[in-house]
C-alpha cells in the first residue's frame, strides 16, 4: 500500500524519510532548514529524527 500523501506529517514521526516529498516538506518546515541541509544531516546522522535534529542543532 502506498503512502497517503494527503497527510501532512511523517508516517513514522521517529524517522526522517528524505525519499518522500511531503516528508521532506514537513521536516524542512519543522526545523526551518533547506532540503540540502536536511539530506546532509540524514546522511551524517542516520534516519532517526532525534539524531537528525541533533545534527542540525535543533531540539
């Protein structure tokens, strides 16, 4: 089953999925970062939201 793109937030709020446009929009807006910054943080820290936030200097 495919993701429901009408949902605004991530399907799993503990993980950051940079392969879904709506999730990229959610996380970039939440943390006020660019898509490039988000993808770089995921590459460095992994997909767990708490680790990505830490890599971005966010809470």
